[in-house]
C-alpha cells in the first residue's frame, strides 16, 4: 500500500541556492511570472490538497522507496513542470508525477505577496 508521510510539510525539501532570494528564471506559463529559489525572506508553500499516487504493483511486486520530484509552485498555488529527479521505477515515477500534478498549495510568499518558487518533494512508498 502506498503511504505518504503524515507530515506533508516535512516532505518538502526546499531547493536552496546561494542566491536563494534572487529571481532565477521565467516560467513557461502565460503570465511569465518570475520563479524564485526559496531562501531567506520567503515563506515556503504549504500543501492544501494532496493526492496519493495510485496504488500499483510492478510486475506483481510492491515497490518500496522514495521518488523525488521537482516542480514549480506557481503564485496561484498550482504545480508546474513536475518532473522526476530520482525515481524508483518508470511506472511508479509516472504515477507519482500524475498525483503531484493534482496537488494544490498555499503559494510561497515574499514580502507578503504570493510568488512562484522551485521545490522538491520526496514521496515515500512503504510496504504494508
């Protein structure tokens, strides 16, 4: 059975850089909003809706491990550009991406305003 940590916030591995407070690039969405790396002066995004990856067995065997995905959380709290950084298995990785694309967030904030940021999530799969 797939189990995701109860402490969702603990699953967010913040993507810090030396210049974490500086804008790093533009996103591909229509608004062309600036995307930041989290750092000092930012409040990180918070998960408000979490969808678990669909339960699956690969070749009849339950998979155990962690899939790390990177994404941008937009200033509207939507996941963008979700992709696997460290996977377990092609099928499990794809299920994880599809689930995270359905997540919703309270967006990160800088100076009290919502901003788009890069984050990484570790999604743990446990054998039950």
